C-alpha cells in the first residue's frame, strides 16, 4: 500500500507532505479530516461553503510563531484557535467559522504535529466553532522553527451590537475578566528554565462562551479587547487613545496570580506588559458594571473578574496606575522587543 | 522623534517589529495602512467589520512559502492574494474580503518587505477586493526563509450557484482558460538558473473578473478548479475522482507556451504536473461550451482559453491523455516531492 507507515510513531514530516500530491492527501485524510470533520470542511473544496449567515460579518486573522510550540497550559494549535476566536468574541460577534494554515519544518515529528492538531481540535470544540478550511505547507530543515500557524475567522454580530473604543466615556468602568499576565510568564518561565513551586500555566482559552452574553444592549458595554501581545498595558493604551480619555487603574484591584507576581519580580517584567491569551478587558457604563461582573463571574473563566479602574477626562497620559501606596505612575506601551515569539 | 529612520533605505526588519508594541504600530502605520487603506481595515480593530453580506458565504485559506519570494512575473505578496481570490472565484463566489498574515525573518530588508506589500496591494486592487485584516510576526534570523504569507478570504455566491465536481456528467466539456504550467516553470527556471531567450514568467493573476460572469445558471457550469500545486494533472484527477468519471484530454488541444514546453523538456518535467497561478479548469455542459469559451476569450486573461477534453463514463483511470500521435496514456497525480515551495 502506498505510503503505509507515514503515520507511524517515529515518522517525521517530509517535504512531500506539503506538495499538493498524494503524500499531502494522506496527511489530510489521516490527520486532519478525522479530527476536524464538519460539513464545511468535508468536501475539501477550494473554498468551504458556510451557507447564509445572519448578522453583521466580522473577520480577523493572526499568525502564531510561539516558542516553544508546547508550553504549560497549551500549544500553538490551541493558541491559534483561541486567538482568533477571542478576537471575534471581543468584537461582539459569535464566531462562525475558522481556518488554519500550518507551515511545518521538514523533519518535524508527526507525533508533535498530532499534538498541535489535537490542541487546535480541543480548542475549536470548546469554542463550538467549526474549522472550515486549512492549508499545510512544508519547508526545508532550517527554514522554519518547528511549526508556525495562521488562523482566520469570521463572526456574526447581532444587529445593534457595535463595540467601539470611541464609545468610551469618562466615568466608564473597566473590568478585567481574570488574572493578568499568565501567558507571558508561562512562556518566559519555560524558556528561561525557571522552576516554580506552582508552575505558571498559560491562560489560553476561548472566551466566546463567557463574552457573548455581554452582547446585550442593556448592559451598555462600550468595547472589549483581549490583552495579548503587549499585555494589559498595550490594550489599555490603545483603547484610551482611541477614546481620547485617560484610564486610571487601581493597581491593588488588578488580579495577578501569586506565582505570576513572583516570576515577574524575578524576571524584571511588568505584569501589565505580560501577554494574556484567555482574558478580556471590558469597558461599560458605570451603572451596569455590577451586572457585567456578575455575568462574567458566573462563567468558569471569569470567576476572578474584577473592576480594575475607571475612564476619566484626558489627563497627562492615556493610562495612569494608582499604586497601592497611593502614588501614581504612567503605564506606557512596551516597545515590543522584550518578548519575541510570545504568541 | 521616536523610531525615525526605521523606514529608511537599508533598514531591516527587527524582532521588535512583530512584538505588538510601538515598533509594530510604526510598521502598520507607515507600511500597511497607506497601501491597503479601506473602511474595514482602517479602525485596526481586533476584527474587521464587513457589514451585512448577501449570498451564500464561502471561506478559504492558503499558506505561501514560495522560494524565492520574488520571481519572474510576481512575488509572494501577489501570489498570496491571487491564490485566495482564485479559490473563491473558482467556487462560484464574488470575493468580498481578504486577510494577510506575514511571518518575516529578522533582518529581512525593509525594501523587500515593501516589494511584497506592493505586490499584494496591486493584486488586491486588480481583483477589486479589500484587505480587511492582517497580522505581522517576526522570528529570529534562521527561523524562517525571508518571508512567509498566509491569506484567508471570504466570498459570496449568488443564490442558486453551487459548483460541485459531483455534478460533472459524461459528455461534459473541459475548458482550460489559458496556457498550462507557466508558474511552476518560472519558479523552477529561476531556482535552477536557467536562461531562456524569452524568460518564462509566472501567470499569477486574480481570476475573479474573468470567472464571475460564468456564475450564470444558463451556462451550465458544473464546477471550476484552479490547477495550482500538482498542476492540471492533480486538479483533473481530483475532479474526475469526485465525479466518478474519466476525463479524456486531447494533448494537442492543451495550450502550452513554447518556452514552457522547451523548459519542461530540459528539466524533465511534465507540464501537466507544473503549477499554475492564473488559470482555471472549467467543466460545463457540452452545449454551452462555446458560450463559455466566448466569454472567457473576451477577457484579457482568457484569450488562450481552449476546450481540452471531455468527461466520459469511468474507464481504467480517472485521467487519460490522448496523445498527438493517437496513443493514450494515463495521467497520474504527482507524489508531491518534485517541486517543494512552488507556492
């Protein structure tokens, strides 16, 4: 039988697996279809049919080059799916379909490719979103670092729901759906070989189940953002800049896991700059903040949700931290070179 | 001014450009937005709003690792946009929006990144499709080979148009919209350093303008396919297998550029196995074949369109070539390792 054994233990990805011929069909039929089977993907057409979609359509894409591809709490497959699901969820939409493109280095163990696909599959199942299309390319040894992934997704927003940072007004409440900085610290710890009593795991998770109930106009949510690369600092700065307000954050109100806080001190890292992959920032009208918090805390991923600050009339900087000691400091955007390949 | 000079000649992509911080915003604001500006992209939200879309929605994705990234007739940016536009077009849909994710090696010259973006921009303009979202990641020197691209796209198919290879019936006509094998030969020639009197240029082009008029139910088009990786051979085999028919191709009727034919002989390559990036195979009812041909030839990209064969009741193989000499040979699918990184 042609190709028998390609899927056996110890086998590795070959250039032919990405060539568009028989070897590629084998990978698709053995590894992709059984995991992700759904009506849109099954025909393996040039483009997957999603049928007629109601609502305003949103679209997003992300590339993932996370190093290492397997880390405490997740892997590049899970990360890729969650990243795109979360971009759609914080935009006020229900994710409808995802795509996944992999670029794999020749010689990458098939067993590890399967772990990546398993991670993607589990995340897509948790999110309840079908993988409608994919692609698979192989480059020579040394022309990639294991595996890279790109995802795209489309979502449908209910009529009337249009989150926009420009809707933020002075007085609005700022809610963070859980502890800050876990993903960045998990990655950095494993890279630096740090050992903690309680190891820090990435928070990577699909947020659509928790966030979609907030797409209810009565809750007066202005906008949401998932603070990934650049952390809470970058997300708050962007939102404050877009809204023309200043965001004042009460440092003592921001949930940070003890191990993350400790690791950040050791690594000289500001947890506000550390990436998150399963958290959202929610800006809402002050009088609905309690309802938003209650909804978030009723979901397993939101049980540590906290109101961390307030939008005020523009001051000397977009984001100001009020420290536990009562002082104030400006929270700047990281330049971007501290943590390459964090996602 | 912070960061001044990053965009100057001689500058190179740095890890920080992909980090999600200030350096990345500079790249986006200087290089991405001015080129691709449109209503969906401009807000740089987590997900781009495409509004309400009529019709059946189709979605597709592709990864591009073409080597070298610049080749006669195109570049990886043009290729990425056209590949996704064409997948949507052969599926009977009008492309509505595209996404582009780049993975760039640290040290890649900014001038070359600009050429890639220019190529993508020109192709998107030719296709008339907005780039709605993008991402940009940088990996260390040696962790990629210059630049890789992933695109995704969604299209809208008119009600009633559902191309499907399973609709092909014995007697159906098979039309190729132009010369075969140009892209594969262009790539291989530049890699092997072959010099021709007339250099072979890739055919990479967006086909939606030529193909959308065929989405008219009166033309009885059964299905279309763009014969990329694996060439016309792979595409015909897949379609014949899906339909349960045999495809008989008249070799003398298949348009092949003289330089491509000559290069294939030198390289020991079958032009049927050579990739195309600006061609489509169209299966239609025999009595509408002339109308389809006329429509195709009225478009600049279709002036060499030709009827190359006929579907017949299943015979001993899915694809059979009738040679100029009157013999027959089976046209098989390439295994896939002959031409890595052709797209």
